[in-house]
C-alpha cells in the first residue's frame, strides 16, 4: 500500500496540520475525542470493577449518590446504579461498547459503500440505476427507521434471550447496512469522473483490468471526502446505537452501552436518582459533539465536494 | 456636462494574499444619448467597471477611490436607499447571459411589473400595459400572453429581448450592457445588437457597451475605451481608434478579428495571455506580449498620452502614431 | 402529456416499493413464532393442529400464501392484534391521530424557527445571531432526541411543574368521528408542547443549515444581482427572488425527511408515553404482537411512499423549470 505512505507525507506537509494548530476549537475537540477513545481502550484498567461481571456487583450498593452528595462513598465517585454497579466503571465500559459499535458499523458501511460505488459507477446502466434508486429509497426511509424495524423483527424472531447475546453484532450489521449510500454516491461520482480519462482505455488496450486500475486511482483521490464522511458517520452510528438501546432494541442492561445506561436510569430520574442518567448522557453528548466539531472542521479544511443531504 | 463622468475610479478586492486592484484610476465619460464601448479581454476589468457604476461589485470588492458623477450626483457617495432610486430607474443594466439573469421561478410579467412598481407609483394593470408595450417594442410576438410565461419557456434570444424591454421600462438615461450577445447563438447576435442600437437611438438613451469584440464596437458606438489589466490603455472616437489604432494591444485586438488579412490565413492572435491580477508585471503591463517593447517599457508605467483627443497609454505612442516604429 | 407519464411512472415505483415492503412484512409473519400457538395454545394435539394448519392454509406454497396475504391487505385486513384482540388496522386507526398531532406540532415549530433563522444566517452570515445559531446547531445535532426529551421533562415538568410530562391529556376534541386533536384546547396544547419541541429539536439544526447554505448559494446567482440592479427593495429580493428559489431544494430534502420524522416519533412517543403509533410499535415489539408489528411496517411504508410521491409532485408544480421526464434528482 504505497499510496498510503505518499498520502501520509502529503498530509503532514500540507497546511492541514498548520491550520489544526491554530484552531483552538479543533484542538479541544480532538483532545476530548482522544481522551474518550483512550479511556474506552483502557477501561479494564481504569475501572474499579467489571460491570459486566455479576459476581462483582453487590445489590446492597444500589443507588448510592455521587461522592460529593450526602450519602456518597469514595469507592463510587459517580455513584452507583440501581443494581449496585459503579457508575464510573459502567460509563467507561459503556463508552467502549459505543465506540466499538460506531467504528465497526462505519467500517461495514464503508466497505459496502465503496464496493457498490465502484461497481455501480463502473458498470453503469441498469445496475447503476438499481443501486442509486435503492440508495435514494434507503436514505429517505432513514437509517433509524430501518434499524428500528430490522432490530424489532430480529428481536421478535430470536426471542429476547438469544437477542441479547447477538445484540452487538446485530447493531453493527444493521447500522452498517443501513448507511452505505453516502459512501457509494461519493465513490460512484469519482468513478464516473475517472472513467472518462484516457488511462482507463489504455489499461484496457494493454489487457490490464480497468476496474483494478481505476480503484487504485480513485481510492487515493477520495481519501479526504471519505475521511470527512466517516467522522460524521461514526458520530451518527453512536447516536443511532444509543437511540436503539434506549428503545430496548440495542445493548442489554447486563452489558450496557451509553444508550442503555441512559435508558436504565430514565425511570429513576423522577425519584431523585438523577446521576444514573445524567453522567452517561454527559459522556455521550461530549463524545458526539467532539466528533461533530472535528468533522465540521475537517470539512472546512479539506473542502471535499460532498453530496448534499 | 456629460451624463456620466467617471474619474480616477479604483476598485480593490482584498484577498488572503493581499489587496488586488481590479481597476486603476479609470476615467471615461458618456454624454446624453451617446454610445460608449468598453473593450478588453476577459479579466481586463470591463465588467467590474460596469458593476462599479451601480455599486454592485460582489463583496469583498469595493470602490477604493475616484468619483462617478451621474446627473449631477456622485454615485459613490449615495446611501443604499438613494442608490436604489438610480438602479433600474435612471440606469438600467443588461447582463451577459439571459439564461441566468431572469429569475427562473417568476413570470416575465412579475419581473417586469416589479421593476416599474419599484420606481413609479403605478397600479398593476397600468404596469402590465406598459410592460406589454415594451415587449412589443422588442418585437416579441403576442406580448400579452408572454407576460404570463416563465423564462424557461423562451429561447435565449427571446429572453435577451425581454431583458432589453425591462431595461427600457423606466425610460432610463443610461443603459449598461455587459456583453449582451456573447451568450447567444451566433445567428441572432447581430439581430439583437441592431435591435438594441435602434432602441437606444429612438429613445435617446445613452449606452455603455461592454464587449471583447471591436467589430461590434465599431458598428454600435461613437467612442471607445480599451482596458488592459485594469487600466485604460487607449481611448478616443471609435472611428479613429479602429482605423488608426496606436497602442500595440489595440492593434493586436484588431488584427485578431476574423476578416482582417487574407482569407484562409491564420487569425493573428496576440501571443501570450493577459496576466492575472496577482501577477501584473511592473512597468507597462502589456510589455511581455508587446512586439515593440523597449527597456523603458519595463521601467515605469507609461502615462496616458494625449494625441489631440485620442489618448494612449504607451511610451512609444508618438512613434507608433507617426508610423516610425511600424 | 408529460405530467401523466410522470405520474404513471411515479405510481408504478410506489407500487413496487409497497410490494417489497409487503413481502418483507409477510416473511416476518411466516418466521415469527407459530400463529397457531398464539391462537389455540399448547394443549391441542399434534394431529388436530395439522388439520387446523391445513384449513388455515399454512401448508400452502409460499407464493399462494403471500398472494392471499396481499389480497387481505388490500381489503384492509392486516390480521388481528394478539394483545388488543382487535383488527390491527383498527388499533392503528386509534393511535394515528395522536402521531399526526405530534408531527404537525413539530412541523409548525420547525417552519416557524428554521425559515427565519436560516434566511437570516444567509443574509447576515457575520452577525452575532448567525454565529450563535450556527454554533447552537452543531450542539443540537449532537444531542440525541431522547435526551432532549428527558431534559425537557426534567426542567419543565419535574422542576418547574409548568407542563405535563406524559400522555395527551383528557381535553381532546373530536373533530370527525374517531379523530381527536389536542390543538383546540389549552389542556391538549399543554400536553403537545414538550413532545413537539423534542421532536423538532433534531430537525431544527438540519433545516437551519440547509436553508442557510441553499440561500447563500442562491444569493450568489446572476438573477439576484440582476434583481438588485433593477433597484428592487431588499425585502423583495430576499423574500421573493431568493427565497422562492431556496424553497425548491428545501422542499425536496425536507419532504423526504418524513422517514426520519417517523423514526423520531418512536423515540419521542416512548419518552413521553404519547399514545401514538410509535409508542404502540415499541410496545408491540416487546409483546411480540406480530400482526401489529407487520401492520405498522406496512402503514409506515405506505405513508412514506405517499409522501415521497406527493413531494415529487409538489416539486414539479412549484418549479416551473423541472423536466418531467424521469425523476428529478
């Protein structure tokens, strides 16, 4: 993968880095995002307990408020939830699950989108028309709607118990399958632009596979739009996962993501245990905001020609 | 007193790489009912000059100096509100591409009536009647019906006729036409141009015709200004400038016209191209492309030399005029 | 005529999409548990079950069963809800007005806020209000709708006690038999306010940004410069010449947001226990009420297909320049 190396040197030499250093918002957003990712990766070492392990949870510790409130305990800085789990540990592990789902779902989207975009742009005609119409319909129906319906059906078909074990894979696949059109459209547009160039004909004449040659030309050129799309898409995937978990279609309470933590705490917000919902919410919003700010900044700096909507 | 007197007009565009000057100390005048041509290649500043008169230069560009006297008031000093009473009322504009100038979602009638109503206290019915009369004047068939058409239902030539009709609606003193036929089909260019000429004559309205085509200028205008890289390089009576051009640039433009020279021969293009505003050379801006270049051309910007009413910005203006350097 | 051809093409596409959706709905029915068990319970002997199965046509070939399903669906028979013990379509008809109220409430807020604000941001991009609006919009995009809803409940219901936190209230007005609305009484309105704000909160940033960027693009066009050159008043240039051209892309993008809107009604209704379609659907999922799940999917698909077709039609009517051949892209 030689072009990755050349792209990297080009990236470091460009003014992207320079502009990054001069933009406090971008730097802050990056710092927050990096901190969250690091915290998620180091969750097992940063947490005082493993919230997924029932053996470590003591129901006697339930609903302890944060340490600065009356009744708070030093062992649970952000308090505990209804089952007696340390909130800080639950948030760190939840962050980990949310980020894993976000990143993997986007990888599924990207793979699907790039392949469909290449095929659609290269083949043209009926294949192209079919995929692009499908993309229109899918985008119009919205990811969330498709995901809710698909997961609802799976949940009803598998039964709640089996579904809980499969939830993480199902979420990645469903969010991944629902959002390929963004990528496919971008790739397709560059294929169409590239197809007109002479080297494609030349490659065909000397017996090389034109699609392979084109892919090699196109992918490096679409790197910056792909980067911008991916940033926003990770944020969207995490938000959608949270929404699905909130509806009870995502991660189970035994292995909670940020969304399922918020959902679990929602019932107790009225009875005074505000911390169970509030802290995961703050984590979720700051993470999404940081990624979105970074995505906006990248869009301004790289200024790729993106599709609207 | 001339109808329009532009003096030392200077237009600047601040950019990230410093201030670009699109027009340098440009002077010209238009008398009542007179037709003036402004000529130059694209990027010479012709359109900027046109838009500067109505203070419509796109931001961040702005008029940085000079004055524009029109009917006794300095247009550069008018408030936005006062300026609005000049625009489309005393001075009308005709834009280059009739496909882009008419609003695609409003009918021809709406776009005509609103212009009248912006400047006259007038009822809808009366405004429509005037609009229909003007459409008839620009030879649009069944004008009453056309008022209810949308722009896309008309051909390019028809649309430009509509724009000309709009320009005449308020009986302005001056019309500024920015390459009014460039975007049209070659076969109807002459037709539209002669229509414009006739209407200007019958209404006694002044015209500033902006074009890159000296042939059109010689047919339509009485005086001409040649712009190069934002400066006036030659100006005078059209007949004289076209017959006895002095500045090597004007000569080059004339030589490049089809029909000059032997039939079948190559067109004599001026070599090179006009420098972008970011890279205007020192001295005479034309010197890198000039066949008569001397050391003095590179040293300093020549002044506008007055050869009895025919003014030329060239160090060797007198040599060239007398044929010494030819 | 072109418009007829366009209509036919659009209609055929709509029918095709509906067929796909109904096929998905039908496959679900086939795979979600055993309808017989839901009907007769476990105690019936196997032979008797098999006979019943035959009588109900459950052993017929797939296509035959699908065809029957389709025939019933077209006649308005989408099965009987296990939980409500009533035709699924009746249950949906009961819940439908509540969701419509919510969608209308949110739409009013979206239009009233995003149109002026989006225009202002385009006309005066450097003013403090535009900067605040743009900053707020990125924060708005980053907050999930259910958190906005929870936050609104916490502040306005729990702490301030100004507005109710769940349901539609008692004082609904029946405008036609079987159709109630909360818009006509204070009691109904007070229940509508928080859910409508929550639902609109996710669309406001989207529309403010969309209107701003479209309008900024339009303001650069030649015909706007020409409008200024004609000496028109700023109001007329902005709100007629520019806005009418901004509207077209906004309608196309905005119209297809109905899918997203329906998805977010599920979230909003769940938080506010709003007795509409979304809340009903989530409850049906929890109860594995298959007929109701399928009915919901088909009705939502229908709403989606109809809205998109109507939006396309409006688009062609509003935009005089649109070519009627093929779909406007």
